[in-house]
C-alpha cells in the first residue's frame, strides 16, 4: 500500500514544528521570537508585491510561500507559549471575513454602500468593540510613513476633519515649503520637512491619488530616465560622472524628449 499523501499545509506545519524542536530542531529557528522574525515578515510581503509588479507568476508562487512560512513561524511561536495555534489564526480570519460581509454570508441586505464605506464602517465597529477611544486608533505604527500618513488623514476625514476641496491643502503645502526654507536649526528642518511631506500627501489625496502608488510610479520613472541618461552618455563616449550639472540636465531633457508622447 502507498502511504497517504500529507496535505501541503499539514506538511508545512510539521516542518516548522520540527525546526523549532528544542532537541532535534534548527538552532537558528529555535532562537527566534516574534520580534526577530517581524522584519523578515515585512520583507517577504514586499517581495510578494515586487513579484506582482514584475508580473512574474513563478516568483509570486515562491514569494507567497515565503510569506506563508512567516505566518506559520509566528503561529508556532505563539503555540509553544500557549497563546494560540495556526488553526486559531485561520479561524479568526474566517470569522472576520464572514462578519465583514454580512450581505454575503449572513442575512443582512446590501444597502448599496461602496465597498470601502461598508468595510470601514464594519472595521470601525470592531475597533470600538476593542475599546478604541480615537478615530486614529489602530493605524499600524510600522506602516511605511507615506502610507501611514494617508491612512491617518483618511481616518480624520471620516469624522469631518478635512478640507472640502484642493485649495486648502494646496495653500498648506505652500505654507510648509516657506516654513522649511525659514527653519534655522537641524531639529526645525526635520520637523518642517515632515510637515511638508505630510501636507504633500494631503494634497494628492484631495485629488483622489493614492500617495504610495504615485510615489512608486515617480521612483520608477526617475530610475528609468536616469539609467537612460547614463546609457546615452556612454553611447556618446562621455563619462557621465565627469559631466557638469548643465550637461547632465541636457541629457535628461534629451531622454524626456525621446519618450513616447513627449514633444521633441
């Protein structure tokens, strides 16, 4: 008789249990804690996003596995300490998803709200049930700063703390530019620079633009154009690093003009 195939998830859970075994496991895996594993969890989430951005499905499969391993790792550490196990994690998210879709999994009628309005209303109720005292409670501290700024602003806007149009945030951004220019100490410059970035997020949000997505696109555009400048200089027999700023700027303009849709 052939032995029954072990379900892949059960196999993964068994592997993690063996790796964490104090007598027969891996020394490195046994030494880890929630705190030491957290940076790897964040890194793996970014690598999932990178595979998606590159439209690399083979890499996406691998990176999703790496991310799943992080969930299994945290759950195993918690199980060993008597807090919860992987099954409890799966049960908790299943309960949450059903509760957040009462019009699909329950008897509640679909009230015609947007997905975001319905989702945020249910999440607000969950936060209140957990004792949240502020509209800003629950915005993760470890989010990328740009994304966290946008989330904080959206939370404040839901309780009415927001400009009605783009003029207010545009004026605020100009004010913050002037305050950064007038800052006299390093501490003041750091504070005013933060205010400037926060105001910039608020302005693009007023235009309905996701700040993180917009900056990611700008990063990609800068990288593409800069590398094209270097290549163009090499084609012309020039040492890019030896060129003056005006000469480099001329290359930049040549690259921009050569892009599809750009006037020569």
